[in-house]
C-alpha cells in the first residue's frame, strides 16, 4: 500500500515561503507608506506656494482662497495626507499643476524613457564591471589591478552631474560625436510613432534607419555616464567578494589538483559570488533609477527624473509624490527580486 500522505518537509517549506511572502508584502507597504509620508511632509516645507502657481501673483484674496480650497491645502497636513492615500487607493495620483494632466498619465509617458536609459546603462556597467573585476582578481597587486582600482575609485568620486556636463561639452559641443539634449533630433521627434515608449524599439519598428541611428547617437552619452557610475560599484564589490573566496579551502584544493588560476576563477570562485553579484546588480539598477534625476536633467531626457526635478522646482506635490512612489516601488521590488534569486541560486542562504 502506497502512503499518499505528503511529507512534513513540504509543509514546512510551504509555510516558510508563505511567511517570507507575507513579510515581504508587509515590509513593502510599510516602506512605501513611510516614504510617502516623509516626502509629503518635505514637499509642504518647500518655500514655493503651489496656489500661486495656479492662481497667479495678481489674483484676488477670494480667488486665492478658492484655489487653495480646491487643492485641499486649507486642511491640516495629516488630513491632506489621508485624503491623498484614499485617492491613491483608487488609482488616482492627482493632477499635476505643471502639465495639467493626471500624474499617472504623465508617469506612463515618462517612465519608459527612464527604464530604457537605466537598462542600457546597467548592461554596459555589468559588462565592464565583471570584466574589470575578473582581470583585477586574476593578477592581484599587478599594474592591471592597480589600474582597475583607480578607475573604480574615480567612478565613485566624480560627481555625475559634472561628468554629464563635461561629456556634453566635449562630445556634443566640440567633437559633435553625440546628439544634443533629448532622445531625438527635432526633425524626427514629431514624425516617430510612439508604439512602446522605448525610442530604440520604436525607431527600429518604424523602418527608418537614419532615425534609429539618430536615437543611438542621442543615447550613447547618457548611457555611458550612468554605465560608468554602475561599473564602479560592481567592480569594487565583486572584486572584494572574489578576493575573499580565493583563500578558502575549496580553492586551495582545486589549485593543488593542478587547476589553473583562470579555471579556478571562472569555474569555482565566480559561481560562488553569484549571490553577491545579483545583489550588486539590483542595487546598481535601482540607484540608476534614482541617479537618473541629475542625468536626465542635464541631457534634457524626458524621463521620470526630469519630471521629478520640474515638480520639485514648482512644488507640484502630486507629481512629487507620484514620482517618489514609482521610484520607491521599483527600488523595493528590485531588492525583493534580488533576495528571491539569491535564495534560489545560493543554497547557503536557505
């Protein structure tokens, strides 16, 4: 007779996964709620009055009071925040005083530009960072190792806005190798059909080769700037993790059996630091979404970062909160995804 009773281990594993999922969801909600509350309070401390932005400097006191009432600014701050959460629960992020459009609609148009920029940058940063880290660990203490450490240190130290401005001055104004601000030249900007919101995909689908290469010409410089930023972090952390593995017993055993340093590095050490690599890549990608605020502003890239910058200068509270919520959600979800992948790939974390 076959025993059909499920093993106890499956139930325990199921409860463990359920607990992790519930705990992750609760942590996500609390983190985003705290982020929104903090941002909401800061936006109300700004010296810019959004009522004047709408009513104008020469509006009468009655008009000013009516606009303030329509915006809900006549109520205490906790009440305003509670009303915002109620609207947010129904998918309403409010209206932007800058564009006059719903914030959700604005974010749907700007988010693809940020995702495209950050994705291309993290791919470039990962390729460069992993390659440099492997070269550095292959011959530690050599001139290659010292050069890699210097490059990663410079990538950490140089301010991103300064590097962006320097890149524009050199490659756009002087050498004319890069396109100007924006995603396309004006000649193509109004003729391209936005199907997906990703300019590389849309220009490729249009069949216009010149438009596609024009998009690449505009994109490569901001992608390179952000890619160098992520490369620095990936190189330093991955190099430190692999150097920490090189003196462990399994590496010494593999070397004693005649395995070369390159084979040990690629076949033994690198797989054991995949958990660290996944965490670094997720954090780098999330930081690129945040760091895009300065880069998009310098390059006039129509993404969430530039939208948030404009909202901050205009004290557009709904736009500020919507952008912050979107970036914060991406940050938390990327961290959760990294934890899940690390749990699946690295048995030591289970």
